C-alpha cells in the first residue's frame, strides 16, 4: 500500500469538508488531494524531475485562481521544494502525526554554510560554518517549544550561543526558515504564521551565511565586506558574548546591545531576569542587574581592564579586551588571536557572569573568571564611603576621617549602612587621603577629562569645594586623564594588588599631624609593611 492509498483511507474515515493533503510519492511526484463535501476529488501532478528527488514544485502556485478559496499551505520556492507541508486544520490528529513522521526523515542537501532564496531549512537540518565550528539549526529541551539557534558544533553538549526566537518558540517540531519574498529571513509555522523575522528593509539578491565566528549574516551574494552586511546575529546578542561581538550603545541612534540570561537553566532560553548592560553615563561601566536591581558593577575601564576586575590581564591566553567610548558610542568586546582557543562570556540564569574557556584535553569548559564571586562583589556591600576587603574580617571598614553610620549594625557585621565623615569639610584646609589598590567608586555622575594629568586633577578638585575625590582615568603610561567625584563614594573595594589609586578629600583635623617624608618612611616600614588592608597616606600639600 503506497502513501497515496494510506492518505485516502485516512481521509475517508470522517465526513469533513475542505479537507486537503499535500504528499509526495516514492517516485518523486507531488499529489494534491482536494475533497469538498465528499463529492468531488481532483488530483494534480507536477512534472518533477526524477533527479531532483523531493525537490518538487508546489502545485498551488500553478493554480492560484482555482484554489484561492481554500486554506493556504506553506508557500514554497518555485524552483525547488525543500520542505513538505500540509494543512493540519480539520484533519485527524493521527494524519498530522504521520505526515510529520515522514517529513522529519527527509534529508535535503545544499551548501553547508549558506542558505539561498530558493532553499529552506527544516527543523531536522543544520547549516555548518565553513570550518564546522558552529551550527545553525533547531533545538528543543522540552519537546513542546522549538527554537532556531546557533551552537558549538563539535563541543560536548553543544552549548547554545544565540537564539533567534527565544521569546516566541515554535509549538511543535515543524518549522521553516527561508529568505522570504521581501528578502527577510523568516521563520514560519506550517500554517505560514511568522514566528521570527530579520526585518531587513532593502535587499536585491541576499544569501544567509553562518560564519566561523558564530555570526549569522544576511548579505548580498556578491558582498563580503562586514560593514555592508544587511543583517547579522551579532547585533542581537542573547545570553552570550562571542569574540568579535560587541555590546554597548550607538549614541547617535540610541541603539543598544546587552546580554540577557535564559529564564531557567538550560531548558528555557526565553529572556530571564538578569542582564549585563553598559551604562553610558559619566565614565561608562557595565552593570549586572536582577531586573532593575544592581547586583554587580565592573568598575570603569582603566585603559587595560575594568577597575573592578584586576584578574583581567590585557593579553591573557591571547585574549584581548577592548572598551571604547566617545560622543558617538560606547562598546565592549574581546578578541582571540589563537583561533584554536574557544572563549565566551555568559550571563547565567542564576545571576552569575562567567568567562568560560574550552580545554580540549579534558573536554570541559573551565571558569576562567566569574562574578559576583564574594561578598565584596555585591553592589554597595559596605554602603556609601565604605571600603570592602574580602581578605579582612570583618570585610567592611571605614577610611580615615570616617566612622560607621550605624555602629550597632556595623558591630553585627552589617556594613550596608556605610560610613559618614567625622568632621565637615571647610574647603580651604582640607587634605587628600591616598587609598591604593582600590576599585574606583561608581562613576555615573562624575566629571572627567582625558587630557588632564594627575596634578591638574588634584588642583581642580581642591578648588571645587564639592569635589570629594579624584583619580586618573587610565593607568596606562603612568596614569592619564582626570576623574572627580562629588558627594558620597559608592561601591569601593580594596585588592591585594591590581587596583587603582584614589585620593579622597578629608578634613585637615582628621588627617592628623603633618610629618616629614623621612618620618613617614620610617613609620611605614615599622608599622605598615605587609599590611595590604589599609594602604593609606596623607597628602599634606
């Protein structure tokens, strides 16, 4: 009994109108059975080339007038048919299941990394990047929601790095990815319902290509310049930042890119509660948030790394970090010179930021760095003007010239109330306390100037009575630029090494006696050598 006979028997079991089945025989011919009120039955065959296998012409495209009153099936390219479709409405459930079973076993070959307007990607098919590093295809972790995604092709468990329709999944295993009539990339259901689209406005002869970088690009067939891509997945990151992918702001257009966690673990890629996003105000920083609540701050970029990430070396394992900002935009990205090294930055559904690196010898991902990793990584762990040191006990301390705002809470190891000044500033005689190896305070409302040196910055702060601290913007070339704070200093922490120098304004009476440099030298070696917790000195000039 052939396919045609099976479908006829099934459709004869119920007296239903407007019943239609689209099927393919073993001889590569398409047949369309139309049944209307069980009275008339017409069969049409396409003259399919036997060498084309299942690449058949969609019959309805030949008879638009005759079938215009019937429910429309998926539109297929005229040149070749790379999908099988049926109208599942008003049909027995078993019939739909049987069709999906047959369709899921059909393999269609085309260029492994490229999709053209005449081709369609089915849910059981993939595109592979030229070196087979990445794959584009469909996945499901629950069998009730299906997603178009990109993943590492040859890595254990095939970690997903990008999801197109994360918040609008397919509800069954039948979906079709095509370059539509309007030249957009379109993901549709069997009933032609659009699930996701690239929303490109202009294109002539586009192709879709998966690159070895993991970037899915829509481009004109004769254009390879990355600056002229019509659309690219790198502009729409999900929870993962790959080498060459940027996150940040185009300040001219207001366009913004950031990372958003999955909803739950590895099962639900829909948008979760955690985001890693650049705040372009002041000196830009990156914040990890749980909805609207800040849980971690990177610290400002100091020319080599973020102030709050001393582990972030500029050439660690051939990984290079880049942070750029000007009046037109602010962006963070990283690159890898050694193509054999795989590394990614991920925001997890548990609210953790992880830099993962693949180790082929052990066949595992290692956590190169993560945050928040301790109490001091928590935003405002020691409150305003408080200094957090994870190597000390208790972790919170007040700088010289400050005392706990709530001494009782402080004694109970709750430093979130922060510190207050012992003595009000009088502007004229104030001194500056040098605090070394720190994560600079939050910078959203600071003044900054890249052309000033540290002495000019100090003079500017001294003359401005509302200035409470100053520092170099960058540590490169011995320190360059100037940043000044007004008001309270938020979210500071101290490191054993790798932090920056901060100069905090305090009252002269809190600075203590002015000592000669020789005495200060003697005092340091006698009392402070090796004590990394409090690296303070008083600037007396």
